[in-house]
C-alpha cells in the first residue's frame, strides 16, 4: 500500500509500478509486514467466500438436472423433420416461459 499526495502521484505510481490500484486479496504478506489491517482483510475475504459458497448451495438452478426428457424428445422429433432446434440453458427465464410442444397427431 502506498500513500500519495495527489492525482499526479497516483498516476505516476500506477505507471512506474505497473499497478492497477486494486489490492490483490490473495497475495503473500510476510509475517514482518502483517498487521491488524491484513488480519481484518483476510477475515473479510473468508466471510465473502463463505457467503458465495452458501449462495451457490442454495441456488435452485444448480440442483436441477441439466436436461429434461421432454426437451430431448422435442429436439429428436424436430431433427426428423430436418429442423435444427436450439434451446436455452436451464435457469433462463425465457426457457421457463416457452410454451412449445409437439402434437403427435
């Protein structure tokens, strides 16, 4: 972390040190340079990872099967008539709203 006095100094720091201004959360910090600020940053990083894992575990679309039998049936029937049927992935709103069906008659 570098402190600067003005915008000119910030721009100069970014060009000379090839810095984008965003701290890398997973970079190594030696024990000599480790401070309470680093500890707090690590703690917040672990909380964020925990929230993301919890959110992914509760996501309904990730637990649904990737394909369903009706869509495969519809795709195969369309292929018989030389129709290339494209479908949206599971979880898309437009796919849920789609009312396409195949009439056997």
